[in-house]
């Protein structure tokens, strides 16, 4: 059974510092991995999607790496800003069959606070 | 281009009642999935609808049911509500399994 873990559960950094968020999964047989941002009581905003054949993806200040064999992904946010304060969730897609392509398995998230 | 839209945004019900939540997928999307997110936890997969059929279900009882309409919109129904059903319910859509996009959710409180 796939387990997705995010450590730490919470993180507080001063503005300008780089953020490093970790995600681990127990079964390396994944189709892809997605990072999301969630503001309190709101829906999920997709940040980056990494296919299982890729090693990393970048978008602006965000960079996500994937090491499928070791079951790890890391999200880096450069030069953090107070507006980056949110909960960050990683999710793996176990397979790509017609019946299951809408299924993601999520970690519990890392709550980030960036202080001015 | 509207994204995934859900209604209502908030809902308060009492134990034993029934509730219906609605979701309109992003334009061009044909697959809808529903998730339950309890406070402080990651979303849990409830089920996926594609071609108007439930294709896969997570670990949720039969009290949770759904429907997908010909225009790809979807409903989630929960019968005999329990206190533990209080959560944020998220709808996600995609086009034939490509990237999932999520709505803003429906916050359900069961008293």
C-alpha cells in the first residue's frame, strides 16, 4: 500500500530564505508526482507536475526534483516571500489506467510561514 | 475560461440528513474525481467518474454516491450524515488523465 509522507509538518522561515520541502513515498511504481499549494479553507493550486521519467521541473522560483528509485521528491522555493505562506502538499498518481487516472494519493502537507 | 467550479461553498447539516454537492469541470475536461479533506490532513480519494460511470472508489462507504452528467458535470451525494463527515470536499477534473485541476471546495459542517 502506497504511503506518502511529508516532513516537517510545519516550517517557519524569515523572508528571503530558501525553502526546502520534502516528500517521500513507499512504492516507487508511480506515474507522476504533483506539488500543490493550499491556502486556509481553500482548494488546491497546482504548482508543478513531474512525470516519472523526469528528474526535475522548474517554474519561476520553484524547482521540484524527483528520485523515483529512492521514493523522494523535494520542492525548493527560492527567496521566500510572505505571500508564500500556505500549506504545500505533494501527491503521487499510482497509475494511468482509465479507471484510476483521477486518483491521487496525498501527503498530509507542510504548513509554511514566511515572516517579514 | 472558468476553472473547476463547486457549489455551494459552505453547507451546514445535522446528523442523519442527506447532502448533494455539485461540480462543474474545467472546460474541455471529461473526468471528475471527488476528494474529502479533514482538517489538518491531506485529501482522500472518494471516487472517479468518467463516461458517466464510477470507475474507481476509495475507502468510503456506500453512503457516498455520485453521478456524472452528459455535460461532464458531477454530483456527490452523502446519505445519513455523521459528525465525522464534516470536511472540505474537493472536486478535481482532467482531460483523459492529464494534469488534475481542483476546485475551491465545499466546506461541510455536520452538527
